[in-house]
C-alpha cells in the first residue's frame, strides 16, 4: 500500500459566512488543504482513494487502529453471495502519525451500514442481519462465517437501515434506524409475533445477554448517535428538526407515519432552538443552480439534512468546545456545531459557528469518531450525488476519504488496552481521555463476560471513585463501569449523591440491571425527589418495574409534573399509559392530581369507557371543566360512543360557572337524543347562521345520519357552503339524484374533490356515468383520482377506465424509457426557457393539494423543498416512477367494509376505535368494527401519469418551477 499523506489545512481563519468558489470534487491530496477551519485547527488526510472507497462506517479498536466499512453494494442489496462490501483496518504501527498498513478483515459482505469492534471481533449491521465476525486468533481476518445475532432488519429504503453503532455508557451496543425501513427484529427462527417491530428510532443490543430492545421510537432517519459527559444520548436527523435528546422509553416526532403505540398523543420534540437554514427552505442547499449558499443560509448552518454525530469530550480541543454536538451538514458540505445547555429535565441545542467548511460540493461526511490521540476522525463518501438514489450506476465507486480534525499538534498513540491490567483500566475511568475511558470500560466488561474476576484493587478504585471523587462526571464513569461489568448491588447505588445526574443514573441502572431495590427504598426515593432530572429518570423507569410498584410510584410522581418542562409529563404518560386499563378509576384520580391538564385529557382517551371519567366529576371540584373538556376530546376520537342516560343526567346536573354549564350542554347536544338531533338539524339548515357553526353541527350530526335523512341532505346540495361537507359526511349521497343533477355546476375545485371522493369511496360507477353524460370532463378528474379508478375490480369498469386514460405503465423498462425520453427533451437549454410562473400555476393545480413547496401547499405528501431539487433526474424519477420507493405513512390502503363498500386512502392515523384514511381534501374515519379487511396496496398515494395530458411546454414549465431556487410570483 502506498503511504498516505498528512496534509495541513491552510489558512487558519474563522469560518466564513458563505462558501464561495465551491469545488466539484477536490483532488484527494488537496482536499484537506482546501478546507476552512478556525484558527489553531488543522485537517489531515489519513486515507483516501484508492486505499479507501465508499466509507459508510468507521470505528477504532483497543489498539487504536481505524476500522472502515466500505459500502460498495449500496444502494441495493445484492443477491446472496454476491455482496461487494468489505471491512478494512488501517494501522499506524510505528506511531509516526501516518497509517501505512491496510488490511482487509472481511469482504463479500452485503449492504453493510454499521460496525463496532469489541468482544473478540466486530459487530456488523448488514440488513437483514446484525452479525458478529469473530477473530479469536487475532490474525486480523474474520474467522469463517459470521454469527447471525439478530435478523429481520428491513432494507426497503437502503439508506435508512441499522447504522451508527456505538457502545453506550451502560455496556449496551446502540444504533439508529430510519423511518422508511420496516424491521421486525429477533434472533434467527423467532416467530413473527414475538419479534420487535421498528421503524424510526434508537435500538440497543446487549453483547452478553443478547437481549434486544428499542431504546426510543421516532425522528426521521437518524444517522449519528453519541453520549455527553452526563451519559445522555443525542442524535441528529434529516428533514424534520435536526437535534434530539434521546430519553430511554421516549416517543419522538416522526417524519411520517404513526407510532406503533396508538396511545402516544403528544410525542417529544426537538431540543434545537434554531434551524440550519433561513427564509425559503429552497435556499439551504446546493441544487446545481448556484456555486454557493447565501451568506444568511451559510451563517445558519447550510441546510436541513445531516449525518454523523459526535459529542466533543476531548481535552485536545478548546475548552469551549467540550460538550458540543458536532455533525455533518449534507447539502452545506460542512461540520455543524451546536452547544448543548441544560433546560429543566433535558437540554436545548444552541447554534454555534461551524467547525469546518469543506469548500467542495462532493464532500459528504458520514461518520465521525473521537480517536485515541484526542483528535476527531471523519469519513467523506465523496460523490457528486448528495441524496439517496436507488440507481447503483450513478454512484462513483472509486472515491472515499478519511480525515482527522485536530487542534494544534497531537501525539500519536500506541498501545493495546486489551493487554493492560484491570487496575490500569479502572484508573482510566477517573481520567480525562474519553476514548481511553470508553475503551477501557468495554475491555473490562469483556473480561467479566468471559468469567474473569475483577482485580480487588480495581474494584476498590472504582468504588472509591464512585463514592468520593469531587467531579460528578468521574463518579458517573465509575458507576457506568461497575454497571457494565455487572458489579452493582443495592449498597453501591448512589441514590443519595449530591448530583442529580448521578442519582438519575442510579435510578436507571436500578430499573434495568437487576440491582434490585426494595419497595420501601423506591417509595422513599420518589417521595423526597424533586429534581426534574431524577424525576425524568423515574418516569423512564416506570415501564420496567412491576405493575403495582410502578403505579404506586406514579401516584407520587404525578403531582410533580409540569407542562413547563418539555419532557416530564409526556415521559410520565409513556410510562403509565399501558397500565391505565387495569385500574381506570385510579388512573383518573392520578390524572386529577397532576397540575398539567394534558394528563387528564390523555387518560380520558385511553380508558376503555367513559365510566371512570364521569364518576370523577363528583369530586373534581375546580377541575370539573377540565374533565368535561377531556370527555369532549374523547367523544371526538370515538364518535360512535354514546353516553348512558344515567351519565347524561350526572353531566346535566353539574353546577358551576357558565363555562362549566356550557360544556355540559354541548356534551348533551351530541348525545343522540331526539331533541339534541333536532337542534343540530336546525343549525345545519339555517342558512343565515355562521358557516363554521353549521359545519360543526354537521360534524356532530354525521354520526346519527340514516338513509331516511338523505332527502333532507339533498336539499343542502345547492348550498356552496355545505355541499362538499355533506357529500364527505355521507358518501352514499354521491349516488343520489340530486348530486347527479348539480355536479355539472360545481366549481373546478369541487369537481376535483368530488372525483376524488367518488374514486376513493367505492363510487367509481357513478363517476364514470358523470363522465359519459359530460357532466364532468376528463380534465376535471385529477391524476390521483384516476389512479384510484384503476384499482376497481369489475372488468367492465376497468375497460372504461382504460378507454378514457389508456393502459398504465407496468413495465419497469418502459417506465425507464419514458424517463429517459423526458431527459432528452428537458435539456439545460430547454429548461432555461421555462416560464416558472406558469409552472407554479400547474403545480398549484396538480401538486399543491398534497405537497408543500416554498412553505405553501398541503401536508399530505412529503415536503418538496429539499433534497436534489436542482436535478432533472430527481423530479423525473419521482414523478414518473412514484412507486419505486414508498415511504411508511405514504402507502395506500384499501379497506373493505362489512357492508361490501370499499374505501381507499393513505392510512394517516389510528386510535382504539377507528382507522383514519386520508386522500386529497378527504379524511375518512372507518370504525374498526366495520372493517372486513385492510390491505396495504404497496403503491404510493402519488399517481403515475401525472404528466399525461400536459404539453411539452407545460412539463418544461412545471419542472422549471420545481427546480427554482426561490418562490416565483403567480401569473
């Protein structure tokens, strides 16, 4: 292997605001020198092509060697036995600062996405497997076939697979997982119903017990995870807000789709108090239109997509950087920095100046790790394509770099922590070198896992450090080491430590590690504890404790919750919600003791019937209004639920102020009684009444409508304010003669809406009749409604659809030919002549009902103002082949009801009693009791043939608008 060069970054100046003169692929030997870093910092090239290519993951071993996984199979998993990925080891054997030795540890791997060394080998993520490649003879070559530890990892979206492996403070192996890949994880041969489902979240695996669990659910496509000085986990994310404090058992905002647990009513949110772009989101990335982002966007951070993550804990960097979160900005081609500050039970992330600007549009940072010399090492995938694309040919297989970011000079490290004594490893826990602390802890854990007995002197040192070190972060490291080595017992748990973070970790380890505490100890702790940090840990521990103990602790914790804290009440709910049905009266009492009103509202939704809620009204006192609000929210979620006559009497008899009486009256109004229904009809039919009040009354009335009411509803179809809401509330009215009589006079927007409704609600016959009678024209029916019409099962209707709109393109080669044809037409010269104002009008007509662009449009489909918008191929692929990759939450479902009707739409939500389907402008709630079958069709809600019917000039204008760097004026 040729010796790689060490290059010093030139010009130690503070990062500038804009990246002027961005290169497109800096030569490997010049790339480090062209990066911009603050004064005193330097970037070195450690390895580059051809010695390393497609570096998708990186880690260090106990000898300080760099391990790199090369992802040559990406973006498609190869047939079995044809994988091209490999793991290589780079070693600086003579400690002169250059990594002159390169060894191939394993090759022929398939879709590798994560890696971490330890326990005599390397843990590798290569969906569908998490596997272990042993090296028992230490010859730097994998020993035979890998051991499959877990399988069932999905790879539907191959850039959202298991990734970013890292050893946690507690001795578990942690990793990330994206939202558009669907996994059901278990040991080989585990039955499907015993596997753990996962899409979007953080997972962990214990290397000794081989236990697997989801640590937290949610976010988008996290590809970077680390722990701060206090052992708190943080990740970055793409598309949605970028920075997250990951709490054990937490449920977080998702980019798309719903949580598996349908009782997560308010997920946790980002901790970032800023975003890395300003103004139009279109201004935050390179899309092939400009050489540099604007000064304002550069100052904000460069863009919305991120990868890699490290908490700077090295003493080799300036003091002000300690505890900072560092992660790559994909479209900004730089290294962002956020400062983490305490906020209540959690943290907030504040923007700080970027640490490195690559000045290269091909720079794609993926992994970043702290090294044994105190520097930060990072990889550069290095390609002109910034975003995930499924075409294997477009990726440059010959590029890849590994760099080192340092402050001043660093001393190369040489040694092998696996060969030092227990006592020396223990002493590292009180030191300041974070790489040695973490590696030493893992080595001690490995020794204990093999059956060794810890040197008494080492144990004594750890215990003394835990109990008396003046620095709480060193006490924590001693605690983590004892816990990872399975040496904690009740006597060692620092539950009375002066520092709240140490006490919080004691609670966490007591709940998860088997360091059993007696009931009285738990109750004594929770009765005295007021620290929000410890209370958060207690909330997180609730699901792991025995049910009775958990509910007893919850009763003490509930009065200490506050809405002002961003985490506490939500984490409390995540901890207790599964236990609510077992004692609903107690749950309501607990909810009323909580100062945060949300707990009562969530509990009201979770209980199996309104009995406990209504019974609580008798003793609610000043919180009666809150319970009535909670009951109203419950009835909104369960429109088929009816209060009994006795319950209505209790509510009607309530005394109190006008607000309480008004809330009670409103609940009685929706009871379904004859007088209540008459009052709703009166409001709906009063054309002089406020339109919003009429619509609200129609919504309440909808659950009581019968076939005999259809003639009365027909009288409302000439009322522009109510005709579409009437049809949506009662889709059977589509077949009524009054609808057929009036549909020709609907506005263009109403015709599109009624076409969508008819197509999705099983009234294709009626829609085709209107077309045949010229009451609607083909251009009145939007492409997504046509796509739904193509799903009809009756042969005669299928023939009519084909007669009107032709055969769909089912052949992948034919679709590719269409895409290539448009590529040939939409040359740069042609696109330069696009009328983007006209393109915006076409977008508003065909796309805006589902998608946002420049902050305007619907929120049904994904946001479009991101990714590779400047690429013609990006748009042609997604428009002409929308089913190539269907994200979870965007796939169509067909529901067949017990009465024989069908409903089609995107499964937007679910609660105890209903499935919620959404189409453009339409939300349909189907009671679960009425569902005969629910079939995922595997198709995107976005239709094929979106460009059908558009002239070449109109397609040019539309694509030109979609590629616009900023919003344009309407024509």
